[in-house]
C-alpha cells in the first residue's frame, strides 16, 4: 500500500513548480520569461506603488513564507519594507545568505554613488541609484543573471532556461535597436525630473537632467527651491518635466503654469499605468513619450 502511495505521489513531486517571490513587477516579467512553465512567479509589490515604500501586509508575509526562492532589486531600494517581510516570514530559503536568494544590484554597475552618506543629503542610496532596470542594456544583464540563478537552483531544467533566455535576448535586442534609432536625435536634450529615478534611462539616451523638483531625495520642495527651479527652467529652457506616477503632480503643475514647460508622466515599472503590461510596452511608452 505504501509503495502504491509513493508511486502516486512521485509524479506530483516531479511536476511541482518552483515558487519564486520577486520584489517588483519588472523582475516578475523577466523571471516569467526565463522560467517559463517551470516557475511560479509571485510578485510582492504593485507597479503603481512607490517602490521605496511598500506596506508589509500579512498576505505578503505569507507569499514570502511559502516561496522556494526570492529575487530582489537591491541597492537598498527595498530596505524600508522587504527586511521586515523576510524577518516575519522566517523562511530559510529566502534568507539573504541562502543560495536561493538573489540580489540583482550586485550584478549591475551602479551610478550616482554618493561621496558621503549623511541624513542631511535626504533619503540617499549609499550603494548608488537603484533604478537600474530603466536602461534597456541593463535588462539584458538582469535576464542573464536570472537565467544563471534559476539554473543554479533548478539544474534539471537548465536547457529550458537557456533556451528561454536566448529567445528573450534576441527579441529584446531588436527592440533596443528600434528605441536607439527613435532616441538618436534626443541626445543632449535637457530635462527636469521630480525625483532622479530616470538616471539610467537618461544616461542610456544622452538626456541631460539639469535639476529636480525635490531639492534632495525624499525631501518635499520648499517655496525657495520652487522659485529657483522656475528660474532654472526659464534660463535653460529644458524640454519637459519628467514626472513619476506615484508622487503628486501638484508642484509640477504650478511650475508648468509659471513657465509653460510640459509635464511628461514617466512610469517606472509594469502596470504603473494601465496600458503598460510588459517590459516592452514600458520602454515603448518611455521612448514614445520623448518624441
């Protein structure tokens, strides 16, 4: 009888998918692309949320507790919420020292690393700017990193992961060329941002960020800083204000009314806006918004 039970359960065990929890939707999209049918991807944060601040709800704790692996953005972007989730979930598989844990920032060359770390500088990221997925070249690096990670924890499906990566890489390179051509004449274009979350996108296409509405990261603008920004816009005549979707546009609208500069909403992740449902449509939107 026991032998029959084992024979019955064995196929279920062999067919069980790895459950991989990821911090953000863009990581989920890459994991699904590379993992395919062998992976069950669980996304913790929503794309229209501020990625710096996520409430560690009980439902998220349960997702982490039941995960076989975890992939995070890193560079301290999740520091305000993921640490608490990991502690409460108490899952050894998702421990930061586990072989089933992946910090993507360790595989990317970060920019905007501060010379010194001091609270007087606002909510700075000591390791550098954490929004590295907004450079399409970095997306390829991240996809390769995830492929190698999945192979390391699930070698029996290595061939499938390699094949899926090659398919993703080929299609992504075609889109990268398309975006490069569309942005070719934008090199040197001046822009203002609300928060410097587009640093990698700007660097990739040669846009020049000349200022931010936030005087310091995470610090609301004072009247003095707003007046200074209005003067900067009138003097330097940037193309637009690049604005994220999770901060209020009230201050940007005030500046627009005083200067005539246009505001361009720039989503940071999948589902940050209703018509962005994958990584390709995210970059299609970002590039299209600059035309």
